[in-house]
C-alpha cells in the first residue's frame, strides 16, 4: 500500500511499486533541488550510462584508452550531465554509439590536456536518439 498525503493541494504518495506516475501539474520549488552525482565505471573500455538512474555522472578517462560512452534507458525529456576528467597525461579519448547525435563539424573529443575537465550534456526528446553538446577544458 502507498502512503498518501497532501501538500498545498498536491497529492503526494510514497510509492511501494517499482514505478511512479509522472507529475502532470505545474510544480514550483522555492528551495534548492539537486540530484545525486554517480561515478561511472569503465568495463571493457565502455562506460555504460543508465539514464534511468540519475542525471549527474562523473567519468575519469584512462591514459591512452578510448572510452565508449554508451547511454541506455533513454527517457524522453531528460537532460544528463557528465563531468569528464582527463588523467595527468591527458591522453584518454571518447566515442559514442550511433544513437548519439552531435553537432556537425564539432564532434566532442575530450580535452587533450593534463587534468582537463569537460562537461558533456546529453538531451533526449524521445527514447531513440540522444543529442550531445559539450563544454571543453573548464578552468
């Protein structure tokens, strides 16, 4: 059974099922709202990004290795940010699967600078394509 209460006329339930119905009302938040930050692990040169688990991730690139960033469980209307960090030699690279679209002429490549930090943003409008934009070499 779900525990149901009301806050300012908005019905809130603590779901015991494995899903929560989407909020179909306008919501005003007068305080801070934040998401948990999760570190991505690399297995077999792939960093799997399960978009259903979080919106903020970190990824440490491996020296001399190409890391394939593979987004899964795409949710329409989601924005995900990944902080990509180079090691001390700045030689890790990144690739994406074909479901990831990037701006023509400006494909994301990790900053090839020692300890560089890039922000990669993934945006979904449906469950089949991820659009990527990036900010490189944060200082």
